[in-house]
C-alpha cells in the first residue's frame, strides 16, 4: 500500500471514529444538566428538572430559534410527527432566541406546540457547550428513562427520528 493510500485510509478511520463517538453519547454531561433554563412564565429550572418531568415518556428535544430559517423549515415535519405519534411522545423545545420576548413571539407566530424553555446564555450556555450545539435546529431523542437514543440530527426529516418514534409506539 502506497503512502497516499495509507493517509486516505487513516483519514477515513479518523472520520469514522469521530462520527461513532458522537453517536455513543447516551447521557447528558452533569454540566449540561445543571444549566439553567427559563420557563414561559419566567421561572428558572435546571435542564435536569425540565427533563425529569418527562420520565416515562419518549422525548423529542428540539433546539431551535425563531430567527432560524432551517428551524422554521423543519416545523411542518415536527407537527406531522406530533400528529402521527400523539400523546405518547413529549415534544420539548429549547430556544436560542436572543430575547425571551422574541422567543415567545416566535412560538405564537409559528404555532409551535409542546413544552417551551429559553436558554438565557444562548450557544455559550453550559448545556449547548456540553452537547456541542454547532448548528440549529438540533434534534435529540431520549428514551423513557432519559437516556439519549439519538444524539444529533439537524433535520426534522432525519429518518432516524421517525424510526425511533415508530419503535417506541409499538
């Protein structure tokens, strides 16, 4: 094997390893769980407090912002998933809007249904850093015990999301 082929193979294995490592994350880091969110009513709750409310339910976590074109483009699919899988699934939205006011207006404007929380520190928050939010929308799927089944999807149409919801509903 020549040196170019060895380098290509090495690069391929590095990329493959990086991808598989990202998908192996099954639990939120402690730093992420201790980060603070705001409720629609302006109360502070930790990520851990928020997620523990949904123990016993599959959770689709949607990290989004009302100014994000890709996020808005994904909403029809999210609404379709909500209609298809109904009350057995919790849809939880963490907003990276710039202000609580723009977040609340975005929810109303786009008719986003589910549980809503605002991340006051935005992308610089401990939560976003701990789960490596590098693009929004960002979708995660959690099992009934809060274990991460899907760590990263950036499109609501990602087939892995629906596959997990189908499996959970059977």
